[in-house]
C-alpha cells in the first residue's frame, strides 16, 4: 500500500525506479509486481515479472565516457587512436583504467611528453585497457593484469592517512582507485594518475610542467574525487563471498550483484 503512494523509489545504486499504480496493478518501471509485500525480518520484498536493468548497462564504456565531463581529456587522446575507440565500443569483455582530467593535469606537470610519438600515445592508451572483465571481488586474488600493449599493471592495497585517520585503498601501479563502474561491455576503474608504461622513447621528468599540445585538451576539472553517479556501481560475483580486505570492502559495500555481465536486480524496500 505504501509503495502505491510513491512516484519513485531510489535503489542502492542511486537509480530511480518509477512506480505506477493502476486498477489492481502496481508497476515498477515496465515490470508488474506479481508477488507484493513479502515480509522478511529486515524489510519487504516485491516480486516482479521482469529484470530491471539501468539504462547505463545498455551503453558501452565509450558511450558513458562521452557523457561524463570528468573524462574529456582521456577522450581527446582517442583522436590519436581509432583502434582504442573501436575497442571501447566493442562487445567486450574489457577493463578500462581511466584517469580523470585532474590526473592528466598532474601528468602534464611532471612528465615531458612533447616528444611523444603517435606510437607512444597508442602504447599509453593500450596500457589502460585489459581485454577481460576484472571484477572487484577478483582483486583479492590478483596481483597483476596484462594490458593490451602486453605489459602488466599491478594491483595492491595500501594504507594511507586521510584527515588524521588511516584507511586502506586500492592502487593500480601508483595510481589510487577513486571509483568504479560498469557498462554493457566491461568494467571501469577511475584512477588518480595516468599509468605510464615502458616506452621506446625516453621521457624526461619536468619542473615546471609543459603543456601536452596536440595530444590532450585543456581541462577545468575539479580537484575533488570524482563520483560516477550515473554509472552502475562496481559489481562482485553473486556466487562468491564478499571480499575481506578493508581495501576492497569500501567499494564492495556499494556494489550491485552481477553474474558475469548479466545484471540481476532485486528490489528490497525497507521502511523505517
């Protein structure tokens, strides 16, 4: 009865479900509630006749990057590499390690990339893509991942101090994992730094920084941590136990249960 009085319900992944009440029918998005008010000790379950899939899960990684302004600098790199663009909108599977605009600003201030060749840029882009789905729960047993350019990135958990308290965070090489998300064709990890592979060109470090003219566009990205509010949150496999290290628990607690690449969403509405 309470559900019928609502127009929308917000899920754990911050997506709104539309509630429509008709004569003897109650719908959530396009799904009809066929088993209402199944009471559990910790909430209420409404059984529905369709799987609810967020719009974002029908979009490729590239589609979602193009809709998110915090990744505009990475997208400007794709002008140099049509190959990576094609990969990011292919059927997958893949895992993308995506630096934010702020990460590129940091890169610009520390690395002299004026001598980058198109091949160097291609190798850097390929170093941010793995041709497999690497889900969050799997990071417990993975220490390295092979990328498209044949070189590996390393996964690690580190303890850092934040506002006087310590917390464990995930790192890809020396880049902090700021967030995670899911698309129709793969998994995304948002990074605080650009990953730099071994290149044929020797790249000197700089102080102060140059600009990377010809390869990246200027950005006005905020310095705060990004939030992928329009993306489905990072998954963990339904058949596996939750991760135990505190480095992965923080992201896992916001995860949606995924089996392979098929999303199964169960709406559990708790009334306080």
